[in-house]
């Protein structure tokens, strides 16, 4: 693997993506795990300011969300438009288990900072989002 040869896992390609962004968006959980084990930066933003967690949340990838979160991904990070992982997941009406939504909403300020109409009174345990 390139990592063993000394490749920088945080280097951005010409499209603004690091290896972690590609592994997150291309559904390669094994590669994602290897990059995280090699110390890839969880908070490296792409050109749109999206971290790997934001990409995983926007596409509803619950396994990737849980994996990134287990390595310490920041749930309060926001992209260039002010979207957080929670707001991206909710905005796209992606069916997720309430447990995953709670993981993304560990800080109630996550909802308030987006400016998308979500408020701190939003009930993340609402049965509306449970499968």
C-alpha cells in the first residue's frame, strides 16, 4: 500500500479530496479503517469545507459515520455553507436510525448553528426518524 511507502494520507488531489474523503464517499470501509489507523486527519476539509464525517452524513452512510465517530470525528464541524453532519443528514431526509442521529447531535449547538431552520428544541429522539 502507498501508506507503507510513506504517502501522505492528508494530501489533497486536484479536486480537493484527501484519501479519507475518497474512501468515505466510495463506500470502501476497509480502506477507510486503514487510513484512520495510519493517522489520517479526520478533520481535513475538501474544497467545499466538508470533512469525511460530513460526507458520510450527507450520503447516509451509517457504518462510516459510526467508524469516523469512534476515531473522534467532530460532530460540530461545518462546511463552507454552515452545514453540519446532522443538518446534512436531516436536509436530505435520509432514513437513519435514531441512534445514529443522536450520535451526530451530541452537542445541541450543532442544530442551532446551521441556519437551516433547525432549532435547539428539535427532538432527536422523535419517532419520526426511527426505522
